[in-house]
């Protein structure tokens, strides 16, 4: 017959194992990691405060930007790319920094095959039909053949940094035709406005990794769509002086419309 001491040890061991199992289960769940907030970026907080080496510890798939708003970032298959305002794609060193980015370790379910031509709004509407709920963030990957793609990148900014809507007025716009490529996207519910972009935020990179940027418009001929719901959200707030002392209240809906167009 077990003694009281042995029963106590058994119960303690069971408790430790249960807690460990719970921690492992939580760690295994899909997670979105985000550096800073969209509202802070829109206010002109472009100071890179997180290295890409550290960002890679939180995800292998994502999008964002660079210190001083120096171009568009796309993360795909564990590699980060920088599309600068000259339209070229550059490798990203681990020591480079970002003021805003969102990443996840992308592990989607089955792919949904699209075999009919769609324009950009129709493509996003199609993706929406695949979502089991509109109240969760999602990571989305679209591999396809694109008869037309329109992207943009913003040039490196100088201090004092202007608001994002003003910086975007100097954006460089690129148009591609008959190209294979990948759309890396996130979709966020409306209630996250200010923290991130409500709706879809999409970046594009060509299959040969020579062109891309923030996606403004496209037509797709055929594609494979993969997505993953992200019920866990980690937000890392910056400690920059700009973030700590800027008024980040108020609506940014109008400015967002200008930036997206």
C-alpha cells in the first residue's frame, strides 16, 4: 500500500506533467508575432528597434518594413527580402532592423485551387469565402500566375520623419505582366484597427525573387491559396521616444485609404 508521502509525490508529479503538457500545447498553437502597431507607423515612428535576427525567432512568413521606412519586407520560407524604391529585391542581413513587422511560423492546411481568372477585389472576396470566421487574424499565401501585378515601395525617409500618408506620396510604383509569383498576406478583423490593418494587407514577390512590393492591384489567372488562422497574438511594443510621446489616439481610416491606393 502506498504511503502518504509517496501519494503526495505522485500527485505532485502528475501536476507538473499536466502543466508541462498545457504549456507545450499552447506553444504549439498558431501564433502571430507583431512588432509595434500600425498606428505608430502611421504617426512616423520609423526607427528600427528589432533586428531581423530576433524577428526570425518568431516566424518564417510575414511582411513589414525597415528602419527609416526603407522599402517593403516580405518573409517567405524562412527568408526575408527587401524590395526598395528602385524596384529591386535585396537580401536582408540579420543585423538590419524593423520598426514594424508581423510574422508567423506558417503551417497551413490544404491548398485551395483557383482555376479561373479574377481581378484583385474578386481574389480577396474568394479568399474571404474560405475563412471559417471573420473574427480571427489569418496568414495567407497565394502562389499563382499573374497576367498583371501592380506594386509599390516607399523610399528611405529622413528625420524628422513625416507621417506615413505623407511618405507614401513619394512611393515608387511598379507594373509587372505575365509573371509567376507569391502573395504573402494577413487579414485582420476590424476590431484590431489601429493595432494593425483592418482587412487584407498583401505583399508580392516574383517567383524568381527579382521584383515585388506592397500589392496595389493584380489579375490572377490560376493560383493555389493556403491559409492559417492565428488565434494567439503576441504584440511587442517599441520603447522609442516617438512611440512613448506621440498621441496615438484618433481614427486613421482616411489616411489608410490614401496609403492603400
